C-alpha cells in the first residue's frame, strides 16, 4: 500500500499530490454515474446547404450580368469591365444577405450546438440541441409575455425597451439505454450560464443616491432640510422566464437575477412553477 496522506508537516506525500490522487480516484469511481458529452455543430449539413444555395444564387446573378453586358457591348470593352466589377461587389453582399435570411428561416432546424451523450462504454444515450438568439417583443408568445409583465417590480417598467435573449434546449434521451446502464428512471441535466459578459460592462460599481435630510427638530439641527447624497451599489435585474415541456405537459416559472459588478447578488423566485 502507498503512503497515506497526513495533514501534519511530517507527511511523506505533498498535499497537492494527495488531492490530485483523491480527485482522480473519485472521478474513476463515479464515472458510471455520468454521461460523457460529445459537443459538435448543430446541423452542419443543413448549414452547408444554406451557404451553398446562397453562393449559387449570388454566382448566378454575377454570371447573368456578365453575359448580358458581354452580348450588348462585346467581349472586350470598358463597359463590360465596369459591369463585372459592380457585379462582383454585389455578388458578395448578396451572398451574405441570403445566408443571414435563410439562416433566420431555418433557425428552428439550425441549433448553435449539438451534444451527443455517450455512456462510459461508448454507446449513444441521447442528444441535446441548444439555440441562443435575440428576439423582438412581437415574436414572444403572448403567454410568455404575460408572465414577464406580471414580474415587473415597478408600475412604469413596461415603458422601457428590453433586450430579449432566448435560450432553447431540446433533450432527447433513450430511456432504455439509461435504464439498462444505471437501472434508474431519472436523469439530471445541468445548464450553466455565465453572467460575466454582462457584469464586465458595468463601468461604475457605486452611484450617488440623492435625498433630503428632514429631521423632526429642525430648529436645533442646522443641517436639517439639506440635500445629501449616499453612495449605493448599482444593481441590475435580469428576468428569467423558464418554460419546460415534457411528455407530461408544460410548466413555467419566473426568476429574477440581481447582478452587480461583483457578480450575482441574489436569485429570487418571482413566480413559482405551475402548469403552463
């Protein structure tokens, strides 16, 4: 047997090495409890088809312009040269525009990331598809918009335009494969979202809050009724509306994430999960 870690200075093994061995052993023992993710592009074939279709249409436009001007002004002329340059410029712009337009049309079938869930023995146990995009207020389903408006903490908050970020995740699991490997009927799916890109853009952590000092005994306090200011930490509210759909139906809840320059300050449940 190897040396056993002793926290006292007389130990024969360094604490860092003991921790490394412990983590390796724990990972090996618990390996059968986890599925290994294999991350890839959402739908590479459809994506390449869209890009190819946009390039083909743009090339068709440029070729049509070249043939038209060549038949009208001849093979070698200044007019044909100018027409080819203009057609080339518009061809690239047309290709990029078509790629963006087709990507929006096929957005439902073009996830940003696809993850294949593998068992320890290499057999596929399921897949997940994730899509992140910005949307306009008129694109939000009415029932989701109603949940968001009901979560306002101020009566006039509806007057402000908000940035709406939509995150969609579809999870497909082979229940027979999971039950055969683990003998269980449930599976935990953990989604992590970083708020660092939001908090990194906060330029000032504190802001002055003006108020009027109005003491009861103004005759003895020369500062009573004077304008004062306090430095208060700036905080921002991010509302998270979650809609979870399973074979048993839909549920929805609303969470409020309170952020500051230091990170997440609080996580509040505005509306508990209920049938949707």
